[in-house]
C-alpha cells in the first residue's frame, strides 16, 4: 500500500476516534458515580442548594480506567408525587480538564435520569422503558435528543455503601443544535405561523403512541423548540415518566380529559388544512420493526413488563394501520385550528391549563439544560 494511503488511513482512524462521543454508541455503558448521598439537596426550589462534588469512573475502549470530576445537583423539580424518590433525576456538571480525552470531552452538563427508589426493582425497568421512548423518537427524526443507557454503580462516599441500577444520560440542547444546525428557542408561547404542520403532528402522534398527556408544544411543557436558519421551529419532546408506555406508579392523566389511566390513549394534535395524514402514518409504520427490535434488546427488563410494553405498542400500530381506527381515534380527535394561525387553539387558552399541560402542569419541570 502506498505510504500516502497508509497515512490517510491512519489519519481517518484518528479523526474518527477524536469525534467519538458518549452518544455515538448504544452499548450499555458500565460506570461508577461516587458522591455523598446525604449532601444531595432534594428540594432545590425551596432550599438554597449547592452542587455536590463527585467522580465518574469508567473503563475506556482501550481498557484503561478513566476518572472525571463532576458536580451533581437535582434537576430543579419538586413534585409531591415524586417526592418519595430516594435518588431523583440529576444534573451532572463536568470538569473540562478531567473530561478531556474521555467520552465526556466537550460536555459541560448532562441530565441523568435515575431509578428514583432504591428498593423497588421495577423502577429500573421503568428507566429502561423511558430510554426506549427516547430511542423511538430518534428513529423518526434527527432533530431529537440522543440518549445513552448506563449501568451505574452509585458509591456513597459518606458511608461507602454501593448500589447498582440502570440510568441514562440525555443529550444537552446545545449539542442537538450543533448537530442539526438549529438552536434552542426559549419561549412561553409558540407562534403557529413558525412551525411546520408535519413536524407538529409527528410530535402529536408520537405522544399518542407512547400514551403521554404531560406535554404541550404551544405553551412548551416537556417540549423544547429548536429554530432553524429559516426561522421555523421544530418541537423536541423529553420527560416521559407520566406516559403510559413507562407507567410509573405516580402517573395519572389530567382530570379534565375523558381518560381514566395513562395507559388510555387520547389524541391531542391539531387539525391542519389539507394535511397528509397517510404520509404521517406511513412514517410511523416504517419504523415498526425497529421499534420492536429495540424493545427486544432490553433483555434485562422483566419479561412481563416487556410483554406489557409490546402489547401497548402493538395496539398503536394496529390503530394506525386501519383506516377506520385512524379516522375515529386520531383524525376526528384533532383540535380545531383557528383561521388565524397565531391565535389560541380551541381548548388552549391564553392561560396555561392543566388540561393542556398534563398532570405536572402546576409544578413544571426545569428544562433539561436550564442550568
């Protein structure tokens, strides 16, 4: 092989290695997080909290142990229904110097979704199913938040106790923007003249698919808006613990909606003039095999729970595969879009309502990169 070809090949390998990041791989990452459990502030809304120092340790691809200094804080959400969490979801802040040359190089902060309660193994299954929900949306569009499933050994530096549980990191909004040529658009209300109907209804049908009512794309709640070079906004969902696919014990539907359980789907999309519904349904049907393959890959999830999720998703695909079900359960349920796109949607008043926002509307979660 000519020398220039060898050098070119080596350069490409080096460039590829340099570009590798936490979210470039879907293999479960084994890692340890060491910090003082007792020092974590459980209610940052009411208390003046300081982040807790810690260390993330993992084995690199070349078999070397890597340590990264971090600071850890809770995600800024206080909800009575999740107040019993012994380990709530966290923000993990990275030290630039120790992160250099590791999977976390270039990261300033990442949200970490945790198992909530230590002594109930079902919560570990729920973490993996919420991870699955994220993965499904990435199958539909690149403008989505990437995730990395983790097997974390939590080490309490105060007591030296350890426990091993599943968790996952979620991509920072800034990284999504860099990948897709967009930027996070923080707004209290979305101008419907600046959205594309297909992207809004993709979001709505996805939320219907996973049985989620805890969201709004008009007054953004558990949805982030990303603005492209032309000024159009694309909705990106996150936080699915209130969805039917995850089905946490504390999840409940809004009392204003005619549903009795989060496992009961209810379509909340908009009625756009001359919208191509068939194309949207085909987009979801095209990922059906990939969805079930991803579910099957979560082999550590309890068999009965995987079977429940499989039936739940099969019911969705049966619905969108049949013309009659499409019409009665989705198309006929869309909310009427007023003549003026920027005016309020029917059932979406100027003041944020719990019916629109879902059960967590009264205690909104902090955006994933709000700190």
